[in-house]
C-alpha cells in the first residue's frame, strides 16, 4: 500500500468535514467530466463541483447525504466557483460515494 507522506494530527484537525445533502445536480456547462452540485449543510447552501460525471448522473445524486470538506479554499473550475469537496472512494472500477445518515450540517470526526 503506497501512502502519501505522513501528516501531524494538527494538520488533519484543520479539515472541517461536514454532512451535506445534495439538493440540485447538473452537468457543468463548460466541461464534460464535471458535475455541479448544490449542497445543503445546515442553514447554508453551497455550490460544489466534482469531476465525477463518468460514474454518476446528476439525477441519481439528488437527495444523497455526503461528506464535504467544508473549509477548502474556494476555486474556479471552468469558470464556476466550487466551495468545498465531496468525498468519494475508489473501488477499482468506479468511484463510490462516502455517505451517512447523519443530519446535514453535522460535523464528521
């Protein structure tokens, strides 16, 4: 198993993982591989963009409870801003959602 370099607990502790519910999903207008999500985390709704369109359709993502890296610095992807990152796991053939039944906005620890 090849791992990335070790980090200190303090580095990991800086990451704010939150539960989010996908309320809206659509294909990115300027990129075939990207999906644009509207994710509700507690009282806040954010746009998060992920390169997962080969594994998921927008329709199947709506209503999913996912884990979001909520304090990731925003960045533009093909002209649209993404304010977070949804966690996925690789299973060798495709990506799988990392999901939960916890309420959106809850912390993940």
